[in-house]
C-alpha cells in the first residue's frame, strides 16, 4: 500500500497530467511500473539503471512498451520521484 509520501510533488503532477492526457495506455503502463517499484522494489531495481544526482542515487525504470518514458525512483521508501520521456 502506498502512502502520501510515496510520490514526490513533481511525480504527482506528472501523473495527473498523464491521467488527463490522451494516452490511457501510457498512463496505465506508468502505473504498472510504479506498482512494480512499490510491490517488488528488488525486481524494479534489477530492471533499472542508476543515475547519480546531487541528492544521491535515483533509479530509472523503463515503462514497458512506451519508450522513451521512464519512472525515476529512490529506494528510500521506495518513492517515485518523476515520470517523463528520457533516453
């Protein structure tokens, strides 16, 4: 079960935009990726690449079937930090 702190404000806004956007399949695929992060973070981590930021390591999980979209997440929590197209 995810809590209020499971998503950054940025990720929450990006998910709201995707939800109200024209591509329901993309939105659902992003939710599936987020679900993987929360339910099975060790599997999500194996399928992610790591990016070092000023705030530490953030994982970049591809959204299945919707390249170049990625879910950026941190293992603390875990927490979804952002969702956007990224090479």
